[in-house]
């Protein structure tokens, strides 16, 4: 019903709230960890162009294909078949719940500023606290998507206050000579070195922009389908400006080596260096609110994808079950059960926030790539266009978004691609279950080849993880 649908402001809050989670508060050290000022600027230019193109792709697809309610998953399925669509849904889902595990880790790392018992967010006290919050969020979402989105709007506004304060303070404390020191590195401009620096920023910038598709994922719950595209673009542009200012102003307050050594959340320690301890307190409080909001937003997104995919018959039908409030209850229980399991794994494996967000970022690369390719396919073939309608602009956007997605796959590196394949592989059994329920053949020939490659990568990864060649 109309009153249970989401308006433009709620959709923008979902996009911004999903993107601005924990990543924004650790941008100063994450960006400086492998790059100097010059490479950071290049990294943001590449990311800005790529992400704006991707946002415009989602805006265009939301208008041209309004019947595709699953958004990021539906586009891959409509354009490239059932198994590709399934893997897009599965990858997005993996990214969403892994992101929540990363958020839970960072949440208690930030709380340790006030309560040292939580350590760096991966000890027993942190796991107990994270588990309690996980199931509180679970209970809230079970009460209804509309109600959860209202809480998300409140937390989104609350998290922006300390971020804007940080930007204002660091703008006045900015020192141009510090920012320009070793601008390209100690040896000056060397293309090979700068290229590696830029590459090192890519998973960081990808992580902080995951969520740009939030409105698209919940497009089936929007009051007005046109608001989906507007929310995506407006949310992206505002967030991009915030991120650029945070990372660049920080490089004018502390040197690159100093920033690289800061603990999470590095924004708090940059603020503390300028105004004293009260600045770090405000940033840490803002981060706590931000992470709670992000966990809520990502729980909404993570539970929606399997629900929509199950309704379409791509996942087993039991995942399409709703409760009396219209919440995707079966999908929600499965999603949060896995988050709980990985929170416990963090305790024993001592996985770090950076490792978790890197895996979450890699998992979403396939959905992004196939969304861009679907835009390219529509613009090339003319499907959904009037006979005399110009398609050159949309074709160009599709090319830019596709090239950006391919560049991200390259920047991710083989190690993380192998690790994520371990999480993609079990999805094949869910897919086979869904196909059996529908009485359809498991695979087409090219799909079987893709399934074999995924399984082979997973086996190789498990062997390399077991002998310590690669580590999370």
C-alpha cells in the first residue's frame, strides 16, 4: 500500500546511510596507507568518474526497466541469464552481510576509546556486544521495513553532524606545505610507483561507496519509481564531496606516514591532534551512531536480495517468506545467522576490519560489473528505447561504468578474488535447489563452465589458506 512505501527523502537517507558507515571515519589512514597526496587525488578522480557513471547507470536502468524490482540482481539476470543473475544476487548478498561483520568489528573498536575492555573489536567482550546489537537490529527489521527506514533517516542525520564538524575544523587547520610534502612520494613522480599507489586506494574507495545502489535494491518499495534514480545520484554526489574533503584535508593536518600509522577510527585521532581530546570523543560518538545506522541499513539491503531472488525462483522458495509486517523474515533469519557465525569466527581468527571490508568490496564487484554491462547491452541493442531516440550518451556511460568495474577487479588482486570464491562456491548448491523446485535443467553449457571455474578457484583458495600462502 502507498503509506507503506518509501519516499524520496527515505531513499536518499538509505543511500547515504548505507555508504557512510565506518569507512568514512577511517578514510584518513586507509587512503594514506599506500598513497601520497598526488595519488590520492588521482584515486578520487578515477573513483568519482566511475561511481558517477555507475550511479547514472542505475538511474537510467530504474527508469527504463521499472519492472525489475531487484535492481542490481535483476539487471544481471535480465541481461545475461539465470546463473549470472543468481551469482550477482549471491555476491551482493555476501558483500552486504560481510560488511555488517566489518561494521560490528569497527563499532566495538571505537567503543574501546570509552571502554578499553573491547580492545580492537575482536575479543570476547566485543563479540558478545556485537551479537546483542545484531539481534536488536533483527527485531527492528522484523517489525517492518518502513519502521526501520525511519530509524535509518534519524541515524543518517546524526552521523553527518560530527563529519561536517571534522571538515570545518580540518579546513581551518589545513597546511598547504604539509599537503604538498612528498606529493608523489619521496622519489618524486615515477609512473610505476604512482600507479601502485593509485591501485592501493581502489578497494578503499570502493568500500566507502558500497551502498550507492541501496535505493535500487529497494525499488519495489518506492512510492515513485523516478525517485529511485534521483536518490541514487543525489546521495552519491553529496557523499563523494564529503569523502574527498575528509581525505584531502587530513593530508594537510598530518603527514602521510603519520596518517598511515593511526589506529581505527583515524578521523578521531586527526581531530584530536587539532582540538584535543574532546574532538576524538565527538568523532567516536558519531562513529558509534553511524555504525548502528549502517548495520540497520545493510540488514535491510542484505535481507531484501535473497527475498526478491526467491520470489523470482532463482533461490529456494522458502526464502520468499514474509511475516505479518511484510518483512522478508526467512531471508532475514538466514542473513543474520551467517553474520552471527562470522562474528564468532572473527573472535578465533582475529580477522581485522580491513580484511573484512576488502572481502566485502571484492564480493560486490560482479554485481556492479554486470549492471554496467546490462546498460551497455540496452544502449547497443536499442531495447527499451524509441526508434529515433539517441543512445550515444547512455552507451558512453555504460562503457565508462564497465571499464571502471573491470579496473576494480584488477585492483582487487588475485588473493582476495580467490578468498571470495570460497563464499561464492556454496551458492551453487542453493541455485541447484531452486532449479530443481522449478523442474528446470541445472545449467546451460556456458553456465556449467562458470560453475566449474568458481569451484576450482574455491578449492585452490582453501589449499592456499590451509598452508598459509594467503591469509584473510
